[in-house]
C-alpha cells in the first residue's frame, strides 16, 4: 500500500464519516488525489458507504503498532541534583508524573502492550506494574552499558514498536495505533545546539546524522521502529553485545554508523511546542515555574540551609564525573560557584563520615584544603568552594610530582595525630568479609596476592615508622593545581596511618614502574633516605594497591562502575608484591 493510500484509509478508520475535503486537509494531500484514492479503495472493497470494511482493516494490519518500550534504566546524571534523589521519569511536571503521562498517552492511542526497562532506583517504578498493567524488565548493567543493552534485553519484543524515553513530555498525544514506516521524531531548530542533526533525503528519509550543527531537524522525543527496521536493528544489537562496540554509546550511534545499510527511517518533524526534553533543572524551571520556588529536593534544601539562599538562586548545575566513591556537581549562588558532594550508595559501611568531617576541619586549619565549607556527618553530604583555573597533576611530569610530594612531606612532618586510623592491610580483610556476604571473589590468583601482601606487611610493620595523620587517597583527581596553589581535597579515607599510604596511593594510580617509584620515594625521603625505607614505601605500594583492589571489588558488588581501576589496582598489587617478595 502506498503512503497516501495508507493515510486516507487510516484517516477514515480513525475519524469516521468525513468529506473529501476534510480527509485531504487531515492527510495533507490534494482533494483530487484524495478523491481518486477513495474511489480505488471502494473498488478494492476496503471502503463502502458506511466507512472502512473488515477487508480495509485487514489491509491496515501490517501497519498496526504492536507495543511500546519505555527506557527508564539510566540515572540521567546531567539532571543533578534531582536525579540523585529520584529517577527522572518520576518527576512531576505540570502536575503529572512524566512516565505516567506517557503511559496514559500510549494507552489512549490504543497501545496497551507496554514494556518498561528499569535499572537505576528500579524499585521506585514497581507500582506502575499494578497501576497500568505494564511489563517490567530489569537491566542489571544499567551503570556499565548504555541503552543498546536496554534494547537488547527486549529484542524479542521489537516489532512495530515505539521506543520511548521515560523523561519526555508531550504536550499533545503523539502516538497512533497504525504507523506507515519507521521514523525518528524531530523539531526544527535554527541555532547551534548539542543535539543530533538529521539530514533528509527523498521522502524525508534519514541519509546521515551528525552530533552537532546549526539549523536543521534534531533528534528529539520518541522513535518508531517498523518490523523491517526492528529485525535489522536486533541483528546489530546482538552483534554489539558480542563485540562490546556500543557499550558506552547510545543506540543512535548504530543508526549513525549504519544508516546506509539499515532499512529506511524517516524524519517526522513536530511543531516546537509539542515535544519537550529537560536536560537540566534550569530547563525544567523554564517549563514548569513551580521548580523555581520549590523542587521538593532535600539536596537543594541542604544548600539553602548552609548558604542562606533561596532555591531560585541556585542555578547552573554541572555534574562532575571523576569521583569513584561519590557523585559531585557544581552549582552557582549569587554569582559564586560551589561544589556539592553526594555520598555513593554503600559507602557508609566503609567510611566514617564523622571522622571525615574532623579531617576536613584539620585540613582547612593547616591550609592543605582551603575549599571546605560544610559537611553533614550524619548523611555524608558536603559543600565546598569551587576553584577555577585548576588542573590535576600530570603523572609523567616530575615537577608536578615534586609539588605533590612537598605537600605530603609538610603534612607528615607536622606529626599530627587523630584517634582513628586508616589500616589498609587490616581494612582490606574487613572489606573482604563484606564482599563474601554478597558474592564470591573469582580472581584466580587472589589468594596468592593476599599471601604475598601478608608477608610484606609482616616485615614492614616492624620497621619502626611512626604513623601520623595522612590523607590516604592521594590519586590525581584529589589534587587541584593552580599557578600558585597545590590543594588536596576529599578526605574520606584519612586517618592515623603509615606515611607510606600517601605515597603509595599516588604511585598506584599512576601505575609507575618500580624504578620511577624509587625516584618518587627518594624525593620524599631526601636526607632520611635508606634502602630499608625505600623498601618500606615500595611495600606499601603493594599493600595499598591490594586494599584498593579489594575495595573496588566491593564497590562493584554494590552496583558501582569501577571501569579500568579495578584491573589497574589488581595489576599493581600483583606485580609489586611479586617483585618485592622475590627481592626481599
């Protein structure tokens, strides 16, 4: 069936008895062509004087929408701080829950088979199953793989299918129960944006996509896959799970890369006031003014209580992605920027926030971390000043290493003491016990590494090196270098510790070979250098690497994504412990 024939037949099925002119206006085709199509449809038995016939309904069957998939697995990190407290799809906009409004619009269009794929804070969505009769699929790797895996999980359901995001807001119902061909929803823009721009060919087919641009049709809103497109995309998704090629990208990247070989997908452009997607709280505030005055966000109320401001004064949010333990974001109040640290799930069992707060107060008092403003020791959140023009140290630049070493040496030479300790060797075994309560440790040589590290610890604990107040987490994201300052932030793991802990954490993350580490240690020890102290600090590289390796296993057991860090710290624990035991 040709497209205009489909339009006319579906219009009559949907709207009933209309004049030729009314049908032509709805279908955006000429009156003459509408008249000819209607005549042919009657001759084919698809229409009669009363409207569409059973044969006409059967002719439309290949275009019947089978179902809809709503993707709701991701955290939406750009939407801090609200997304830290609840999934974005459960926000109330203009008095309606985003995902509920979308489900109701789908059902109003005759689409009752709705699948929701969940991940982040999944339990918050479970009520939808009973309320709307939707099916729920859980994505256990939502924080490791991007949405191609979400769609891979529902590949058996992909036919004539709407692909939706839980956080879209449609001012009017964009869904239909019959659709002619695959399409991507769009709005036309006349300015540069960060959206993906689609280039149209004949019949509005997508012929290419670029990630930024100026004027054009941008990807925004829902997508419709017809059976042909779904079958081809499922093959791509299955291949992607084998290769891992698209683990860190959106499914649209597959379309970008394979647009010429995939079945046709069209651009369907909507008026600019129909489809809305909120990428930040600032954008949501412009759409729904209630979020200017009161977001019902505990995080924003925390900020107001510390800085003495109104919620409307808190603007320009930007997530910081470097942290492995927590999520932090930058915000602005009255022209000044700050950083809010939100504690990661599961960290309360391995971090004492009371001790961290006391460490922060010490660090500020001695000038090592002047950024600290306030921390809530019960809940673990913290507010700091934002420092502009900073950079992290370059592991390959020894002049940067000297700056880091000087701060550490000055800190240790103060010989400050606190009544809590960081004990990487003992603490590693405490964390190991917590891991084994959740899962198994499946690293084949784990016990061998542990045995070597134990041997090293038994030696160095007799060296007579006195513990002092240490930071204990000195990898480069915790350093801020300006032209004149070297600042050490994030004191979560600080405490009374062997000074080797501070050197080791930096060396470990840099993955220095042994000879480079010896140079680093010699710069720190200066005129106190001995071969015995060199061995002591090298041994702490193995001990501390083992601690962080075990810590990373625990964090992944809690659902965090450790990326390359787990492997890197395993390598350092393995290689340094082997080298030192062999050369004892």
